[in-house]
C-alpha cells in the first residue's frame, strides 16, 4: 500500500486563481489593489526566502505588496512604530511581520507585535482578538497554515465531521488554531505534545493526523493508523548527511539532492509513513504553498471587510 | 470499588478564605473594597438564584457587589448602555452579565455584551481578548468554571501533566476554555461532542473526564476507565419522576427529595459512575461552588491589576 500524495502546489494554485477575480473586482471598485504590508527584520536567510516568496505570490495575484525592511539592529520601539504606521495607513489592508524576530529584540517581542497589529489588518491571525474570535467560531482572519490545511482537506474530499483528528504540537501558530478549526468542522480533536506519554499510540487513534512539532522525520509509521490522512506541517532543514540518509536511504533521489546542495528541507513525517497512510502531504510542496495562498486570501478578505466598514 | 467524592463546597470555602486577606489589603490600600457589578436581565428563576448566591458570596468576602436589574422588556441597547457605564466607572473592577439573556434580545446578544465588556473588567473571561489571551497562556481573567476545575484538581492532588484528559462538550463557557487550561497544564486533551462517534469509547481513554454537555445522567459507567477522575459540570433540573427514578432508584434519598420538591438538580454524570471512577464531583456541591469562588478571586485580581496599571 502506498499513500496518495496530496499536491499542495496544485491546490495552492487553485486557491490563488480563486482569489484573482476578487482582487480584480476590489481594484476596480477601490481604484487601488488590496495592499499587504510585510515587515522583515534582520537578515535571517530562511526568513528572506519566505518573504521573497510572499512578495512574488502577492504581486502575481495582483496585490500591492509593500515590503519594509529593518536592520537586524533595529529596536522593538522602531519595529512597533512601523506597525503603528501601517495600522494608521488607509491604503494598507493587511500587515504581516515575518517570524522569527531577531533574538536581540527579547522574548516577548513577537507577542508585543501581535498585540499592536490592528485586528482588522491581522492577516496572520495572531493578535489576541483574532485568536479569541477564532475560538468563538467567528474569525475574520484565521492563521494561514491551519486554515490552509482545512482548505486542503476540503478540496481533497477528506471528511472532518465525525473523524478523529490528532494534532501533534501545541504552538500558537499551528497546533492550537489547527485544533480549533478541526473542532469547528466537527472532528473529535486531540492535542498532544512533548509531555504526552505514548505519542505513537495516540497518533494511531487518528483518521486525520497533523504533525506540527518541528522535528525532522519524528512521526514514523508507528504513529499512523493504516489508511489515515497525514498532514505534515514541519519544515526542517537537515544538514547532516547521516540524518538525511537515515530518512531517505543512501541511494535515493533526495540523497542525490543532498549531495548537490549540502542540505535538505524535510517535514516532521518520516518517509516510511507513505507505506501505511491513505493520503500524505509531501515536504516541500505540501502545506507550505497553501500557507502563502491563504495569506493572499486573507489580504483580500481584510481589504473587502475594511471597504465595507468604512 | 466506590469513588472518592470530591467536596466542592469545602474546596470553595478554602479558596474564598484565601481571597479574604487580599480583599482586606486592597480595601485598606484603596480606601474602598473591590467592586463587582452584576447585571441581571429579566425574571428567570434559576438566574435569580445564581445571582443571589453571587451577591451573598461576594458580600461575605468583603467585596462591594453592585446589582443592576433590568426588566425582561429591556432592549439590547439599554443593556449595552449599562455595560458601558460600568466600563467607564472608576469604582467598578469587575463586570458580570448573568446568562442566559432573555431570548427576546436576539441570538447574538450575549456575544455583543461580551464584545462590549472592558477586558480588564471581564471577570467571566468571555470577551474575545480574554479568550485570545487564555489560548496564549497569559490570561488575566480565566472563565470561572474551568479555572475552578483546575483549582479543584490541584487541591485534590490530581496530576494533570502527562494525563489523558477528555472534555465532553465544546461550549465557549466551559468546554473550549477547559481544554485550553488542561493543555496548559500539560495534559493530552481530547474534545468530543455530539458529532463524536463512540463517545463512551473516547471517554474510556481519559484519566480525567470532564462532562459539560447539559444532559442529565448522560455519562454512564461505560464512559469511564476504572480509577479515572470524573468532573461533572452539568447542572440539570429533572422534573420528571421516572427520569429521576431511572437515575437514583425508587428508594433512594434523592427520590425522597424529589417527592418533597417535585424536582431535582442533577449533573451530566450518572450515579453509577461512582462504582468505577476513582474520584467524582457531586451535583450539587461539586463544581458549582467553585465557580462562585473563582468569580470572587477574579474580581480581586481585576481590582489589583487595575490599581497597578492606574
């Protein structure tokens, strides 16, 4: 048995196509395209790549993307000042501050940023009001990664109502909102984490298993009930040849890739899960593209809601 | 085997005693006691009883309780005006609007009230900001019933970390915040509900089982793993003799009570659970008194936080 591989890139392109007419209509009505402000602090290469992809996807979809760069020595006050400027700006519909922030800004920096972003422009869905409204089942803007997973399940015809869903990981960004969204779709939802005894046993209860822990290949076939849908949210860079070989085998195409680049991007799900799962998202090309597509969708939704309320 | 019965009334009195020194110290510092505004709309007899108990408990603990009554014909605008007045009042530290509101106010009335209450005074913890902060693990004011359950488990020495917890019910008031609080205490948490197939089977996974569905005696011994802790959040009035007899047996003390009063208050947990559970909260005298004790604690916390920030 070999799992059906869910093509996230294709689904994301469908979502992006479905956003385009709304962007065109908004632009015609408003006399300007929906505008997404992205704030990037510092020089983290992975963050640089993510932001570049977001700018490209947004621009291709007809959004105006306003990228603000702050140097890695910027203070939290400077960052918050930019957020407040974008809050006050009439032409900015969405605001995204790329995570992670430089450690020098201090531990509570991200939370202070999320507390400052106007909930009406909070396309990441991390402000307290956005989180509260999500729990209450009336989110305007839900976090992009978990809402992308819901879209993906819908578009693949995978039934959530009545299903057992298990989310491994309890982050603010994925695990908790993922659990809330699955619950709203009438799944029976279990959240487990590093303190859970017998994670594989809990995982095997799942009809839908979401891995969001940030540990390369952690979820092996022992965690998976035969036929289950496995959603891999992890994005981990492996730079160690023996780890990569342990995951993919010495003579695999991925190892050839590793030899060429010196690293691999891998998910939280071990390749051997494909032998038992019914459906599986790959990394890369699974949930990642969905996250960006939902960001565009959220930006349009924010623009439309702001236009309606003004 | 017979379950240890958890004495909620005793635990609540301990919590109330622990609040008193704080209330006295606040009163000495501020020159006035912490003040809780309670708004009661209409003539629902159960709500009348709850409010009377809250006023009594608050007053006994040294709080000033300001009860505002609105007639059952009051409009939503009138109700929101009272909430705004209490928001603006410097001497009111906490605001509680007793649920349920009269149906005539419309379906979204409660949510509009919670959206209006100043989060700094939101002693019920139902405003979107309060809910968001709870999910983010930095609640100032957590909803009283689920936080009372956490206090109860702590004071009974029941370990949450690493335990399997199952919450039956997904209300905004109990189910969802209960799940979040248990997760913060490192339990592995499952939320199930009316769409869950095999509820008894899921229940039997639980080391800690919380029933919050509002159906008299729904959770029978089939739902319970031997030795589990069972928390009964239900408060249901049974007025039908055969239902009462089905729960308690014809010759029980509770049936004698029923004969005297014509009704009984019963939980969501069937009496036969006492034969398998390790520990069990009774109804009445279990979670109910905790809810009021936590309301007093929240009012003091709100008063202290407001004093600090002013």
